[in-house]
C-alpha cells in the first residue's frame, strides 16, 4: 500500500515541526528602490530543480497526473549540481546584456534550493547536490555587478498543511477544487492553514535575511484569496526583513510591478512591468523541447518591451548538473552581441512614441531629446517618422554612420509637422535589428491630431 503524500514525507524525515519556525521581527520601512529595475530592461529567469533531468514539466507533471508524485520526487536522486558553476552563469548573463537574474529558490513542488531549516525537502538534505545552492548564485551575480532575484512559490504541493482550506466562499462541489494537491478533499482545517502560513513566512524570512535579494519574484497565488494569504501583512513583513528589496505583482495588489507571462502586451501596461517568457516552449529543461526562438525574435521581444517602458525576463532551463544547454547559450550570446552594440538605445531609456508615429518600437532617453527607432525589418531605402515638431539636429545609426534625412510636407497653420524621411543604406543595417538615433533640439515636442472645426 502506498502511504499518503504527507506521511511519505514525514517518514522520510523531510518535514520539520512548526516549533522550528522563526518569529517575525520589526525593522525600518523600505525606501523607493525601483529605479534600477526600470533601467535594467533585461533579466534572465532560471527554472532549476528536481525536474531538471528533463523528463517532464516542473511541478505540474504530478499535479496534472502526467506522472505520480513519488516518481516525480524520485528525480531528486539525479539532481547532483555536479557542474554547477554560478560564476560562469553570471558571466554568461552579463555577456547577454542582462542586468539581473531570477532563480527558482522553490517551485510549487516544495523542493528548496537552499538549506532551509524548516524542511528537509531541500537540495542539501534530499538530493546528491548536498549543499545550499542559493548563496553561491547570489555571490556570483553580485561579483559580476548583477542584481539578485529569487523566485518563490507561495503554494507548496508537498507540505502536509497546504491543501487544508478552500478559497473563501468556494463551493466544494465545484470540479476545479478536486485536485488533492491544492485543496482538501474532505473537511477543511483552518488550524492547518495557519501552520502552513507560519511555515511560508518562515522560509521567506530565511531568504530575505540570509540572502538579501534585490528582487523577490512570487508565483502561485491563485489557489487562495489575497485575504487568506495575508498578502497585505506579508508585504509589510518583507519590508521589515529586507527594506531595499522589491517584489513582483503576484501577491495580490501589493507588488511593485506587473508580470505578463508569455505574451507581449498590445498596449503599454499602466505601471512598471516585466514580460516573463521562455527561450523555447518550456520553463525548466526538457529534453524533447528544441523549439528555440531565434536571436532576432528575442531581440524584437526585448525592443518591444523597452519601447513600452518594460523589461524582458528571458527564461532558460539548466540541467540537473547545473550546465546550461548549448542552445540557450547560443541565443544568449547572440543577444549579447546586439545589446552591447545598442546599449544607449536600451538601458536607462523610457517608453517611446505612441503607436502611429513610427512603424516599429521606439525609446527615448531620459532627457527626452533623443528618439531611438528600432527597425525590425529591412527598410526599402527609407523609414519615416511622423509628428516631431522639434528641429532635428542629427540622425545616425547606433554603432554606425550618420544618415541623410529631410522633412517633407506639414501644415504649419495647425502646427502639424512634416514627415521626417530617413535614408537607410544597406551597408548600415544590423542583421537582427537596426537602431536609428534621432537627436532633437530640446525635449520632444510631439504633435497630436489638430482640433477640427465643425
């Protein structure tokens, strides 16, 4: 007979008692620390854990019944981290042009990459890796000048107290609550939920006070209400533990920025944001997934995010031994060729022109007197920029020659400028995306549609 999941973990000694949980403390509040994030534009996301042998998806494989919980967790036996060299990771990310990285400290399966004192389900105690893997990652990134991000799943499909209550007001007969990993399949137990929240806060306190991440990237908030999670109180605790850290938007309305996933927004989001997207079709390493995006496609994603004032968090999946697959490395290095060449048009810029002024992404420098035009396709001799009232001082290719340009047309009596036509010779083109720099006299004076008299 197979023991229930919580009993299996208890029998293996992988769970500790709630008595081991640390108490909260109180420190100073957090200052505004979003400036680096808005300027960063590119981060690297890493899904790494027991699933990184590449046989199936991270956590969802057992949740969705693609394999048993026991078979999934047996993969921990091959999680060796034997070729884990975080210094090489950090150099590669820097070469790609990233300014920060985010590593899965714990996914929905509950397996932690640090030597947490609150559970033995971690890389040190429950895998051949045999050690904390988060500390070396943090040290390597900081040595390379990169900001440190840690992903943390709110839910925990391995903890015996997690599947103890339904969302407030939920109907137990609703089929969406029939998964035993997420929800109780009988009587609810509010006291167990309180114990889980204490465990949840305890692990977060370990991460915040020990590793001081610049960014906490939450996930897995959908199985309970914000009130049940206590997200408002959690945000205050995070500020106490790590006043300089920022938080993504997956803790209800209490995060610092939005995180659209796998799709580029059609219009700019209303606040700071970051697109998280995979370099192929998978978050973690999967042997069968070879559907990698081209460097040109990733460049376009990055430029479109920057053009709407956001960042791209590009995901790669290391193998169980800690090596990053060659396909990922190829894309990151190709991306780095482009980002370093066009750094001035990317880092530290702000959202560019609204739609209709230029057929492509655009960014502005912070002084708003330089417009950068991203040409994703090969111009047919010229490109056009509309609606600029300023005098144009100079037009050039970033990393290339000065270009000939001239304004044609316009209606001065309604303050509508002519169209700036820019000659772009074949010799000036970049193989992934050409960036044109338009320098203006004074801050951008952008025309809008004139009022029409009846």
